[in-house]
């Protein structure tokens, strides 16, 4: 049955696990298959053509798992590949930029919204385009933070180095009178306590990945493909990575608060 099929999540690395965590909380009946391209992470500095190619490779892998919905849990891949993949597939495809933009517009009071993300996401102006289309008078201030993803991928999100790098990167944004800041990369919520400390309590942080799950939930109902609640059923999620399995497992178990995970290292087409 299609309703009992899994939802596929993909990201350039472990950042998409922040979206999976919210999915497990909001949608406990759903089975999840996650793929992180940790070997080739980060995607942010790569050319758009390469990001598109890699995203299609991950999409093909997940489609072979007979998923019922695809979540591109990566802002860079969403900015580059969402529209093409959406038009090509016959299952619902969800990205992270639109939900994050809507949440930021709802949260802001002074109409000054900041966006931090990878080079590709920021250069695409995807968030600014969506926000200003919905609210032309809103000011959007963007900042690429290329050093954030490597910190998270190396499992150093709580280190003193992380605190120094985040403070240095966000120093200029603190002077922009922002009241809302979009974490425009699914890796960034793993740095959320540090980012909040640097920006101050008055700035609302928007986790674009977490906001995405509300849209996933709505689409599951709209297409009538939500999994049924079965008390006796065990939803065994599957996790795949292309890089170090040990590092991936450690981060995944810690972030998702799981004792064990069903994971496997794979090779995607080169």
C-alpha cells in the first residue's frame, strides 16, 4: 500500500537530520528513509550544475526505495533543483525554502529579516525572492556562512572553535536591526544555541527544516497518503550515507536520541 511506503529525505550531509527529527516528532506513524551525501559535502561552494547532478543521483536512489514523497532537506539543493525535480516526478516533492520564508514573514514585526546559508543558497536569492514577492516592503539581509557546514559535519558544533567562527560570521548582521533570522541551511540548527547567543534573545530564529514538516503533514493529508497508526507496528527508519559511517552514526544517534540505527554506507554514481 502506498500509504505505508516511506518518506524519502535527502541532504548534502547530516544537516537534513534536523528535518528528520521534527518529522519523527510530528509524524510518528511515518517510516523515514534518509540519505546524506556526506562524502561530497558541502554542496554550498559547488557549481549549480554539479549540485543538480548530485541531487538527481540522490533522488534516483530514493525512488528505487519506492518512497511516496520526497523531501529535499537541503537549502542548496532546494534552490538549485527543486523545480526541475518537482516537474519530473509523480510523487509530492517538498523543499525547505518556501516554508521557511512563510514562517519568517509570520514572525517578523519590523519587516527586517536576515538569511544565513551556503554560497549557492545566498547567491540564488531564493529566500529574498519568495519573501519580497509576498511582502515587497520587507527588507531581506543575506549572509553566506561557508564555514558552518564543515563544523557540523566534523561533529564540532559545541566546540570553542564553533563559537568563535559563528561570532565572527554574524558580527555584521547584529548591526542590521533584524528581529528575525532564517537558518537557511539544515545544518545550522545544530549551531542554534550559539547563533541565538550571538544574535541575542530578541531575534527570532527560523528553522526552515522544521517548518517544512508542517507542509509535509498537510500534503500527506491532501493526497490521502498518511500512514495508518498501528500500535503493533515498528517503524524502522533507514539511514544511508556516502562518507564515514562511524561519524554519521555518532551524529545521528546523538541528534535523534536513538540507541541504535539501521544505517549503511553506499556509493552514488560519479
